[in-house]
C-alpha cells in the first residue's frame, strides 16, 4: 500500500482532476473547500506554509475546536498561513490512488507534500492508522528517519500524545500539552532553521529545546527480558530527560470566525470553552488530570465572543464546553447574561458535563424553552463501593432525587452513563447498575407514567496514562461479555434502552493507549493489512490487529491484561503532565482502600501542578485558589 503516490502536482492540475472526479464520490462537499470564513491567503506572499490535519472525516474534523483555534491563530500572522486536510472516505481514497491524485489542502489545493509543516491532531488513539494513511496519500515517507530536507516537518498534538511512544517512529515532533503558544514557537524555530541552511537533524535538535515539544528520534529505549522498560536515554545533549507539558497561563481569546461547513456535519454550532481543567479528581479521567490547573474565561469575554461568532457564522446553536460546566465559578452570571443577550433569538444553548444535583436542573431550566430533548447525567458507577474507588461520591439517593426532579419538570427522557470494568469491580457492582437504572425508571413512571424513557449508555474502562488508574488492567473479553450480558438481560424492558461500546474496540484502545515503541511496528502492519477508520464500528476489524501483533511477536495481554507494577518504568514516564507520579500512585492506593479525595477547591493535596508551573489563575477566577 505504501508509496503509491510519488510526485506532487500543481494546484491547477489537482483542480482539473477534481472537476472530473468529485461526482463519483458520495459527498463531494467534503473535498471542495471554499467554506464561509475560510482563510484565502496568497501562497507566494507568506514565508511558512502549514497544513492542519484531522485524520478522520470532514464531517467530524471541521467542528474540532482545537483545530479551529490553531487555524485562526496561525492565519493572523502575516508571515504564515494555515490550511486544512481531512481523511478522505473510502470512495475518494480509491479514486485518488487510481488517478495518482495526492492528498491536498482544501484552501489552495496544494499537495500536502508542498507544505513546510504538517500538524496532525490526535485526540484519540484509534486515529493512528488514519494518520499513516494520510502520510501515504500525501506521498510523504511514513517514518521520520526516512524524511529529508525536502519533506514537510510532521508534528502531532492532542490528548493521545501524552503517551507518544506507539507513534514515535512516524512523527518528527510531538506537542505535549496546549498548542496556542507552542505552535508559534515551532513556526519561528522552523523559519530560523530554514534561513540557516543546516540539516534537518539540526531542526529536530532546535525543536527539542522548546517547552512542550518531544522529539522521539533523540531518545532510545532498552527493554528487560520480561518485556518491561529497562531504561529511556537521551541521545543528544539538546534533548531534556523530562518533557513538561505546555500550558497557557490565561486562555487566549476564542475563535470568532468558525468555518461554516459545506455539508451537514456532526456539529453545526458555535463552541466556546468556558473553562479548562477540573478539580473533581475522578481517578479514571484522563482529561481531568492532564488539563490541570483550572483556568476560567471572563463572562464578558464569553458573551462577546459568542455574539461575534454568531454574527460571523449564522449558526443557531451554542455549546458551552468544559469538563464540569456547573463548576465554572460564574455560571449563574453567565447563564443570566446569555438569556438576556439572546432572548427571542431561538438559539439552542447546550451545557454539557453537569453535576448530579438540582443546581444543574435549575441551569437547564434557564437555558431551555422546550422539554422535548433529554437530560444526560453520568454517575459512572452504581454502588457506593465503586464510587469510592473511582472518587465520584454521589449517593444513589441523590441520583434518584435528581432524576425525579428532572421528570417532574417536564423532561421525558433521561440518559445515564455508566462504566464497567473499572478496577476492583465485582459482578455485584455491575448488578447494582441494573438495579439503580430500574429504580430511576420506576421513579419516573410515578411522576409521568408510561411517557418516560430511560437511555443507559455503558462504556468499558480503559486505563489511561497520567491517571491514578494507569497501573490497572483491562478486563478480558470474557469478563466484559459476562458483564454486558447481565446488563442486557436485566435492562430488557419497555421504556429502557441500553447501548454499549464494542468490547473489542475497548481492547484496541487499551492496547494503543498503554503501548511502548514496539507498537509502532504493529500499527504499521495493521495499516498495511487495511486497518483504518478504526473508530468506525463498520470499519473496525479486531482480527487484523491481532494478526499484526502476532507477526510482530508481541502479546496483547502483556499490555492490557496485567496490572503494572508500581515500581515499573512506564512507557510515558519521560512525559510530565504536571501531576506527580507519586501523587497518582498514592491515589491508586487510596482507591483500593475506598478512600476519597475532596474536590481540589476544598482541599489541596499537592498534586504537583503548581510546583512545576507556579500560580496560574485567570483574572476572573473566584476567591478560591490552588495553594
């Protein structure tokens, strides 16, 4: 499959081919560009050309907020431009390979190989094979070691990059942490290197000196006979032994010129991040650990930016994004300001990630004129024992009281999210999920009769790097199947609709998120065998991955079906999220004792974030602070 497309062609030639080929695709609008608010800089007028790539369909990628932030930020520079590319769907890829058409940017139709820098967003691990496929379609060598001065610099960032090792062979440099500032450091470093005329190796050494940038080729890994990591060593004096995540002290202004898609996509809305970080300390939550410390946007900035974005896009929906929206210090002021500002404009305003309490219902009451939709809550576990283990102390009575109030205020559908397979879970804990769901359902029946519905989403736990559960194991397929069968049987009744994650998808995510550098060969072989769009259920083939593991002589059970030793060197130990490993280790021990940690707003446990980064607060933050 590799190296089908060798030579780049001119944008004019690509346009001529597209005119003839697009009508053979399912959705031509994915590939034409020209969206409202698209940047249209003259290629010849700028020094540095970057292409931001989301390695999944246009339908998903165009709404990605991280990409939108970088796109607007880079294009504000007079000396650089940012364009975009997404993974073509199977029909378009087939045409591209048959017609020797390289992957191109939507804005100028330049082939990706023409760009100076390609930035690939990796928010989740099941995009890895898509990332390889994109490089191949662009005619760019897949492995960093095979690239030369004529090839673009390949950068990757996103939540999956907190364990960059499985993709280390394919990426020139990873951004660990937040990209708003570091992207400009990378562009500036690239420009200085380009003018110096020195080797590509020198560029990589320069990049390694930027806070938050990890260059894997400057490091080597040695393994013990049992397969665990013996040592992780630097190969160059320019490479730091510990790569600290990059953060921004204050959230920069949000993007106000969001792209308006050509076709119907997953999210046609104005998305704005009202707060970054979370103080709840759920032990399974990757985002809650790596996004510390809390930073909040001023209410005036949020409302002003939303108003401008609505004027610039014509969208009729607003999403207020954060990990725990009701923890935003000025949430009442914000909701009151929004309802006054946009009264009578028929806007839909969504406020995800709400706490399980009447306070959340009051907020939703302010934001909604109709009860036609549903109300979503995420208790995650149903027994007090499991809630203590995962550090989510919500009583069953509190959940019942909250759901009863939701139904009584007119909502007819509630969705509850639970997670099975968490550390130290028993079959009794799984039974408790079914029992609690029935209690919620029948409480609703008392209030609204047979009109009410209960949707139950069931995910399977995947231990993530930089969390207290990073040492835990993933349930075996047999264990997951037993637990799901129990829930399917118990919840088989009119009015209750259970849905669940494919257990095999969970296993693959676990393998990729916990892997070391040796998984690079597995990813490559799986891609050669046709693996791509692994996040799509109808495209995912677990056996393809198992065959790749077998050919590489690696045992999947080593990565996911054993508890890692607390003294074991983990593949991501050279990456710092700002939270000390000792803190995570203690929290893992506390979970086994069912010992809770209070919200960080109530008590500081010295996780380490401020030891590394100092006091980081927004000027609009409430009276509390991290000591």
